[in-house]
């Protein structure tokens, strides 16, 4: 049996291929579209929840934490907790609770070194295991191809043009755009400040629009406005799209922008600050980058 919780609230139970919804008001946005949530819908959500090990930095993290290669191992390790929301998954044999999952969460430098530098600090991890210290991480659910980790309220990035996060923030701040704060960190890393907390969570546009998967920028924009049903969000969306176009961010897709919502009422509060600019400034000089940027502008101009 699996149980999906939202902080202290039991949301649904999965047993023998059957899904029973316990609290419909706390369902993830990408499961709300279904009149009846099936076991396949649940597995699809769980698969999207947990990051793929095909990413080199994720594979190093699995090795560091001595995990297997499936969602069962991730649930056993950290209950699929995330940096962006309050959902977590458990099974009857685990002793995890929401309060327990917060103990030493994202404070393990050995995990940071494994993700960002590929350093497997076996001695540090053995010390943690020997002492029986509770050690959970949300990195196992973090998204993206570029190396990153999480530490004390910040997403840490290194290499692969991570420094563009800082320049994007400074430029956006000067121009009056809402951009996630980023600053230089130690050892050539960049620290991007988290804008989610216990009262404010993020749903990626891909999750919010799921399972529709609009194919074009225009469709994403229009569908997003329809789903939030909140006219004041239109100027925020316009700013977000314009800023990503100005920075030639050809990696502007459904998981690289989203909406902030109240964790009690699940009401959409605002468009999330702009984030993820490793691929900005047309850094790779690819024709595909130009085509993507041109497509964003063409679609946006038609709105």
C-alpha cells in the first residue's frame, strides 16, 4: 500500500491496483483532471515526481545515498519530498512522518558534493548511517538536465553556464521583472533562493495543464489563463514570456515556469518568479535555439 500525504493530510491510498481518494481538496493539480483516478494515473504521477537517473548528477546522488534504481528506493529514502510543494509518499512499514522528514532535510554537504562535483564522500555518509541520523533530501525529485543540489533554502548549481542565473536575476531586477534571486556561492557555484515555503507552493505549468500538453507557446499561454481563471495573472504571464524572449531562453518549457498556490486553499496566487536560465543568451549558438526563440515571439505576438 502507498499513501500520498499533503503535509499532515492523507490525500489518497493505493492498494492492490486500486486508488481511494481521501481528501479531494488536497489532490495534486495534475491528478485533478480525472473523474476517477486509476492505478495507471497514480504510477504516471509517481514517475513524473521522481527524477530520472539518466542524468549524470542524479546517478551520482543515487550512488552516494546507496540507493537502488526505482521509485520504491526513493520513497524509502526520503518519501519523495520536494522543494516546491508539501506532498510526500509513504508505505505502512515506513516510520516517516511530515515532522520527521523535515529533520536535517537538505543539510547534507556530502549530498551536495555528489550532485555538483561527483565526489562520493563515503566516510561522511557512513558516519551519518552509523549515527542513525535522520537525513532526507528533496534532490531526488528535483528537475532539469543541469547539475544541481539543494542546501538550506537554496538550489545550488555549478558549471553548464550556471552563472547566467545571476546575470538574469540582476538584469531582471534592474528592468522590474519578477525573477528568482540568484547569487554567487562558494567553489564556483551559484545559489538560487527558493521562493516556496510551508504556505506557498509551486505547480509547474506542465503539471497544471496536464494532461493537455499544449504544443505551442501560444496554446500554453492561452490554456494557462483559462485554467487559472484569474484575469490579474495575465500581466504577470506577459512579463514572464517577454523576459524569457529578451534573454533568448530557448529552454522555456512547461517545467520551467509555473504558478504559486496557497497550500491550505490550493488557490492560485500568482505566476511564479522567472527561473532556470542555464540555456539563456542563445549560449550554444544552435539554429534550434534561434528557431525556438522566434517561435516564442511569433506565438506571443498572436495572443
